[in-house]
C-alpha cells in the first residue's frame, strides 16, 4: 500500500492538525491506540467546556441562558460532540476489527477502512480547533465566533458520519465475509428500500460548508472551494443565451456570495448536484476544455514536439490473431452510425513514421528511430465529458519522462453515444494501433494500455473483447480509480459519494444512467413508492420544535424532510425500535447520563432557580430531566438550557421516491460483462493481461478496485493494487496544484515503466 504524507501548512491551526495523528509507518496497534487517545482527549475537552459554561452561569443567579450567545453555542456544540464520541467509538473499533477480512492481500484498503479514515480526519480537525480556541480565546482580536462556527460545522459533520457508520454497519450484515458488496439474494427489495431511505436522509450540506474536503490533503482545500464556487455560480447563468463573456462576468459577480458564505454555497451545491441534468454536467465539466483554461493548465508543462490530433475514417479492419489467423473488425455503428474517430498522438520526440499520419505538420527537427514501446491511453470523464485535451496535464509529463509515444483515444460521449458506442470505438482504435503502429513512431514490441475512471472501464472491456476475438493483448493494463460495476449496489466506499467534493452522488448517478443507455429497464416512480414513504412518515415522524419534518396533505405527497442529527420531538414514546432506526438518526437520542450527572450532580445546582421554557422555576431534578430528555419526544417545549443540535439549517422539499439515489437504485441495468467487467465470466477474466490497479482510499470506486483485484487474483491473473491516501478521484488532473496529487501521478507513471520494463532511473 502506498500512502502519502499530508503537506504541512505554516499556520498554527494546520500544524496542530498534522501533529495529532499520522498513519505513515505506524503499526496497526499503535494506530488503534492513537485513535482511542483522540476519542478520550476530545471527550475530556468536551466535558471541561460544558462544566466551565455551567459554572459561569451559576455564578450569577440572575443570569439567563441566551441561545444567541457565543458561550451558549460552545456549550451546545460540546454537549453533542460528547454524545457523538460516546456512541461512535465502539462502531469505529468494530470496523477496524473486521476490516482486515476485506483487504486484498497485503494492501490495507477497503471502504470500511476509508470510513475510519474520514472519521479520524474529522476528529483530528476537531481536536486542532478545540486546542486552538483554548489557547487563543482570550487573545486580543481573536475571532472567537468564526472558530466556534467552524467547531459547530465539524461537530455536525461528525454527527452525519455517525449515521453513515450505522448505515454501513447494516450493509455488513447482508454481505458475505470478505465481500464488500452485499449479496443481491440477501439484500431483498424491502430491506434495500429501508436502508436506502436511511441513507438518503443523511445531510450532504454539512460536508460542503466549512468542512469542505476535510478528509483530503490540505493542498487541495482551495481547489475544492474554487470548484464549488464555480459550480454554484455557473448554475445561475447556465441557461442564459448571452455571449460567453457576459455569462462569465455574471458568474463572477454572483460568485461573491458563495465566497463569503460557505453555508450558502453548500446549500446551492447540494441543490444543483441532486437535480442537475446530464447536459449541465457536460457543460460544466467541459469548461476545462476551453482554450483559456487549457492555456493556464498547461502553461508550465513540458513542450512535446508531437501533439497531433487526427481523425481516422473507420472501415473494415483486418487484424491478426494470436493463433496466426485473421479477424475482420467492423466499424463502430451503435447509436450514431458511421462516424470518424478522433485520436491524439503525444510524443516528446519526433520519430520516424509519424509523418505518415493524416494532416501531420512535419516538425523542423531530425526524426529519431521508432520506439519499441507504445502507450495507449483512454481518458475519464464519467463517460459523458472531456477529451484528451483536458488530460494533457499529466500526459505530457509522462511523455517526457518515459519518452514513449502515447496514443490517446477520444471516444464518443453519452448521452448521445451511450453504451456500447464508446467501447466499440476504443476497441477499434486499439486494433487500428496494432496494425498501424509504424505510423505512430513505434515498433510496438511492448504495449501498455492505461485509463482513468471511465477510461479504465472501457479499456478493461476492450481487453475482454480482444480475448473473445483472440486479438493480441498488451503487455499490461493500468486502470486508475476505475468503476467496474455499473449498477447501484451499495458498498462502504460508495457511501463516500455523499461527501465527495468532486463526485457527488447526484452527478455520479446521472452520469452512470446516461451511459447505460439501452441497457436500462425504465423505472417509473409509482404511487406505491411515494405512498409508502408518506405512510411511514405519518406514523413515525412528528414535528420538531427546532427542525421540522412536515408531511403535507397535498395530492402530490410532497414532504419537507430535515435530516436532523439530534433534533427533539422526532419519535413518539411508543414507536418500535426498528422503525425508529430507519426514520431518525441514532444521534437523535438523549445525551449520555454521565454528561447529565456531571452537570447536575458535580456542580451542585440542586437549589438554583433557572428559567424554563414556559418561564417557570425548576429545581435540580427538573433540570436534570430536561437535559436528559432534550432529544426525546416531549409534549412540552425544550427548556432554554437544553441545546438542540441543529445539524441542518434548511428544509428540503422533494419526493424521497424521486431522489437521485433512490431513483438510480430502482433502475435495473441489464447485466452485461462489457459494461460491468466485475461480472464477466471466469473464462474471460482468467485470460486478462497483467493488471495494475491504482485506487484512492477516499474514492467511491475503491471497493470496485478491491473486488476486481480479488477476483483476478483468484483466477491466477497477475494483479497489483496500490491505494493512495488523502487524494480524490481524479487526482491526475490536480497534479499541478497539489504535491500529494503529483506524487500519486508519479506512482502511476512508475507503474507504466514497470509494465514496459523501462528503468525509471535511466
């Protein structure tokens, strides 16, 4: 397993963060002890703050509890922080105990470990904030309210992670030991719907506000903010018919509010990603294809003598088979008929034979002999966007370092060209390269194919088609953060899409649905789906004083859902425990007794009069009951002393049964091994070329790579898996702004060299 150290910041805040816990070189037991220590320390800090606030309030008998005061916000936040810590610690260590069963050989990576890493990152940031506030709260001009707001944001994030852990733990009950994806036979429709409903109730906004990208390396935080500000601003003017310059000006003007208000930005991003169309996804992602963005991104990249885009006109192609025969390959025709295919050749040196390419601009340098190596690359982009132009950010670096021609395939994109059009074109381009390698400046004695994300999926499927046709296979395959199962089956790592800043769940489901095309059996939201949600909600959810969950009595069955981590008045006393677990968060329970005992007993407030919700005086026992039951179903309003945990600051109006996640889960995609290579036959997969997989610990597609590696290994295929830490899905395109992403990009480059047998030090 490869892990990269997080870059250090000059600020005291980030120095504290990085010094708290580092996984590099730490033995598993030491890691567990460190994690247990941070839980213990944070609980102690929380208790100290609660005690300090109550003592201050009791010093003045006439003082009242003001929920608007910064002190009260701190008290409220720490009460719930303590509650989260108490209820999460057991789940975390349970996952750590079980996680080794899901690893691939000696690579300690799977979705369960990833969730622990995310929780660890959140706790680390919380600890840094707590210590920073403790040290500096009395300093002159210290922005206490600013840091308290961050503290509140991370506490809400921790509360939502608590629910993610609970959801993930349920998945484990429906998965055979060692299998990261639940068995479809065990996970029947009724159970899947209930778990799906619970997952959809998890709030995404807290992950996209002040804590945006907290789980990744610090060097990417600014990039994530820029992406989200751009996304929110672009959505305002997307349908504008004004010139591009005016649209850009409007976007810049509207971006100001998202720069200044992270909460407002988070709300807008969630709204856009949950409801965006495939056309919006394509338009936004293709902004990186513009000449302006391309010039900025490639300004510091090495100059390649050959960077030539050309078209080939597909026709019947005769390809040699491994058995010495011939096979005739027909041109791609699916969906959009016969069209030309665009390719790009990137070569750091001009080599003999390249001048034979169509419309080739002969450079004014002497041609070098052909290389013995060839790299065939297929770009990612969710099957719906981008071309090789966007991916020059790393391709030029590879071309310079390895000094090997790179042939890039610009396949047709969904939804205009869904499956199998892209696959047909990639397979045709691969076979064309085999028969025309002399035009690419190579003898092609050794070939490696490499693809990231969607491109990796297409190249794996291309290998399966080549096996079926007995066509020569490459010397190796490198697939980077690749999905190999295009179907909604929940897994631990796929839950990360709830908090992923670059691959949100709404965009992920939209792209996969667009690419699946004709394999989709159309789903229609039926009255039973909505009616079931309404019936459950009417029976088991009541209005909350602070954050309400309202069920409208309209014919459209629309309900306002607020996913509250610790709201009051959610469930009635007589609700059965199973239904409660599906319709409210586990953290919607009362504070632990030791917090209450500490406040009520240790501080001796038995005879102190305090103001209750109705203005009356209460004694110690009354106050103790109000603290203990502030999250339970009560007919009386919450006492002012009791801090309701506001994990969501908005009301969302939408059908649950029409949420993107629920809708995609209901879509049945016909099984096709060329769409989801994980389920190809053992006969085909056992003939795969040597395969190297590079995955990310924090990528929703991690479990795909783990399961695919396990399957190939069980069939005797040579397979190697790397898991990189602290970088996101798509890290190849962020190598210029992040040292960690550059290191991960270099790892992929080194894997290419190993497959080709090139000495990376030469």
